[in-house]
């Protein structure tokens, strides 16, 4: 141990600058591949993979999915079983995906996913770390489900102030809980006035046609000449 003077070195900015550069490269790669990309962020168990299974039922091979988890390829297996090609990233411990992980995954996956029009990336389950990493997506979406409680938006402002879409999930449980979806929506609008909100249930299908239309229209707008 040296007894000399110490100096605090900030590495956060260079790391983020590097991530932003790779994210920009991903964005042009997705553009060249004809993909409309969505990054889905939510707590463990919020219902992200269940939503992707529903999207896989609807879009089949038009949809490609990249799954992010610390371990196992359980979620990729579920999505494949539901009808869409899926690629699993196992982070081995990291609590978020970064742009380089997604880039490497797409390089390996793109042949299998050839012809897909939509790419959905399920981020590692939590509301903190994934919020600051741009992956090159067109849409950043947060899924918060009613059983988590209706107070989460203002507790995790870094995420909810950056999203384009708020998905309020497990709406089928509304009558069994005291969570208020209006509170989630209004608190999110206070941080992010232009946010698009969908109230969904992957069990009953509530709100899923509307969310699918949003995805289809988003891609049309992106590739309109
Ligand atoms: N009632 C109800 N349960 C749901 C709904 N969506 C998901 N679930 C249940 O919630 C649990 C977690 O769902 P997942 O889709 O695995 O959640 P996840 O967000 O992908 O979880 P991680 O990948 O582990 O972060 C499962 O038991 C699902 O059946 C829904 O709309 N309504
Ligand atoms: Mg999942």
C-alpha cells in the first residue's frame, strides 16, 4: 500500500462515451437491416418475457428477440417456443446490457433472424442500471406491473424520465390490488410529458393489439421514404 497522495479518477464519462459510440453504430446497423428496435426494461418478474411471447404469437418470424439475463437461456427458449427467433445474452453478473453486448449478439444472430422487421431486446431485470445505457434502439420502453405497486415511477426517475413508452402490465389483476394505474401514468407524464402509455395484460390480451399497431406504425414511419 502506498502512503502517497491519492487522486480520484472518473471513468464514468469515457465508458458512457464509448457506449454511445457503439450505440450509434448499432442504430445504423439496425437501419441497414430494416429493423425497428425496442429496448424493454422492467423489474424481475414484471412480465417482460410474457409480453414477448405474446408478440411472438402475433409477429412470428417478423420479430427477432435478444434476451438479457445474468444466467440461463430460459427466456430465449420461451420466445422461440412461442414462434420467434431468439438469442440469449448471459451477462454472467452484469445488471444491464450495453451496446457492445447487443452488437456482438446481433452479429451472431442476424443470419438466424434474417427477414425480421422488428427487434425487441429484453434487458436484464431491474429499474436502475439499464436506464443509462443506450443500445441503439428506436424506442426505450419500461414495463411496470401493478403488483409492484403504483409508487415506482418517482423512485426510479432516471429510467422513467428517459422512456418513450410506458407499459402498465398485469392489468388483469387490477381488482385484486390497491395499485392505481392512473397514478403510474400521471407520475410518468410529470417526468416525461410526451410518453406513450399502454395498459396491458399478457394473460387476457388487453392493450396488445394497440401496442402491436404502435410497433408497426413506428417501423413504417422509420422507413418511410
Ligand atoms: N396475471 C398476470 N401475470 C402475468 C402477466 N404477465 C406475466 N405474468 C406472470 O408474471 C410472472 C413473471 O413473468 P415473466 O414474463 O417471466 O417476467 P420477466 O419480466 O420476463 O422476468 P425476468 O426475466 O426474470 O426479469 C410469470 O409467472 C407470468 O406468468 C400478466 O399480464 N398478468
Ligand atoms: Mg424475462
